[in-house]
C-alpha cells in the first residue's frame, strides 16, 4: 500500500513539474481592490490543490470524529441495554421463584437507569397488585401509560386493577381505550363482557356479543357465543319486565324464543308478560301449549300455581292425567300428581298414586306424602313409620331445584344459575341427584 501511495505522489509531482514548464507566465491574484500579487500559474494551482486537500482533511476528520462519538454512544447504550436486560431477567426469575422483594429491587434498578421502562413498570405494578398495594400499583401503571399511551398490556393491567378495586366503570373505560384502536382485541372484549355482566348492563352485552358472535372461529366457539347471546337477551327481557317496560320485554322474549325454541326461561317470561297485561288465561293457555311441546316439568310447576290461582284444580288434574296416559311409565308425572292430590287434600287419590309409582325408593319425598296422609287420617303408627324413613330429609314437600351444570341447590327457580352462570339449567331434584 505504501509503494502505491509513493508512486501516486511521484506521478503527481511529475504532473506539477510538467504544468510548471507549460505555465511560466505569472497571473494576478487580487486579495482586495488595492492588494494585488503577481504569482506563477503553477503556484496558484498548488495553492488551490493545498486548500482543497486541507478542506477534505477537515471534512474527513469531522466525519471520523462523529463516527467515533457515535460508536462510543452506541457501545454505551448497548452496555446499558444489556444491564437492563440482565436486571429484567433477574426480576422475572425472582418472581417465578417466589421472591418478590428481590424482584422489586431489580425492577427499581432498571427504573433508575430508564425511568420510563414500560415492562419494568408493569411488572412492578403487578407485584404491588398481588400484595394488595393498589395505590402503588396504580402509580406504576400510570407512569407506564404516560410512557406509552397506547400500550395494550398497560391498559389491560389498568382494567384488572380497576376491576379488583370494584371501579367497574373506570375499568370499562380502559377496555374501550383498547377497543378504540383495536376493535377485535379478544382480551379487551372478554374483559369488557365480564365487567358489563357484573354491572348487569344487559343491553350493552347484547350489542357486544353480536361482535363476538360475528368473529367466532370454530363451530363450537360460535355455539358458545350464541348461547351467551341468548342468555343476555333473556336477561334484558327480564330486566324490562321488572322495570315495567312490558312492550320491550315482550319483544325481547319473542326474539329469544325465535333463536332457541326450547329456552324455557323465555317462555316463562313471555307468560309473565301476559299476566302483567292482565291476560292470565292467555298465559295459562300459552304455557299449556309449551308444556305439550316441551314436556318441561318447570313449565308444569308454573302452570300448577297459575291454574290453582284461578281456582280450576280439575283442569290441572286433567292435564296431569292426559300426560300420564300418553306416557304411562313416567313416574315423575305420577309423583307430581300425587303431590298435587295431597296439596288439594284428596288423600285417597294421593295414596293411590304413590302406590302406582314404580321404584318408589327413587323418590325420597314419597315417604313425606304418605306420612302426611296417614297423619291426617289418624293412622299415627303408619305415619310414624313413614316419617322415620324421612328423618334424614327436610320436612317439607317443596322440591328443590338443582343446576344440571354445577349441581347447585336452590329452593327458588331462576332462569340462570347464580353459582355457575348457566342459563336454563335448573331441574327438580326429585331423585336427590344433587346433594343438599
């Protein structure tokens, strides 16, 4: 390389010497209007070349200096980044191994290096949340949000802490911030749905669920979302009925029945609308049709209360007899008819019907009916024997309801299980399938 440079320099000198021979005459170089110098042309060329070389030297020196400074800064930033990464890894390891105090110290060291580090602020906020220190957790999350206002993880953490502190409306507002920039964010949609359920905002849930239903992937997922949509619509109708908005309730219950014809709570709700309108007979006729089609004991139990309420017990008895005639082996119907006879003080018919039930041991409540019959007849010894068989049971003829999904027991019927949240899941716990 040195020989090449030497050769180039010699060639350059040769060119200069050649030009000097050809350009011996002087030229005038004006410095100012009054100062003029006579110099050889070759001298002017040399001055120009020297000035250009000096200028290039300055430019290259500045460039190299800038590169040097940039490299130093890059190395410094890289070392800082590596330090932060090592501290963050230490914090995560400490959290996973159950040492939150070590994690907190590592995260604070990160923030001393980078006060706006979002991940460190999020992890520190989570540690404070888990410790129940919601004030410090909020401070960390707000700092993270100020560093990156559109960070989804930060907003979801804010939703979580607001939910934990029961500030549901504020939690929904943060979920809406996510959905404003990403309307299909599943995590935010599910969070918002959960919060709306807690607030009982059923109309908002119906609207939200439409979007989730449209975006459902598999058929299984679509059916699950459809089931929730039906449940939310039912709750909207029930809320309207309770608040006196009869027309809205009627329209909503009809919509639910159209979506799922065997959704019993909606049928019962629609009948209640008729009763609220003063059309009890229409409600009875409607439920009779529903029972004929669906054979639901829940519907039959409601019919029993309505028909007895209008003073037409024979109409109800005939309905039971007709159903038993259509299905003579249905012991559940026989049991409920026996219970009805007992309720109406038709003791002979009640006793006869209990005897017609096959495998009576599957119906623990029969012993209570028989014991009550013998007691009313004055047959105390027989009554005592029946009641001894029922000592381990509650002394009432009211049959509890059981949730088919979670086995929750309730004395009162509800369209939705208060334990697991499943709709249309209650059935009569006749055989004691659900343990009290």
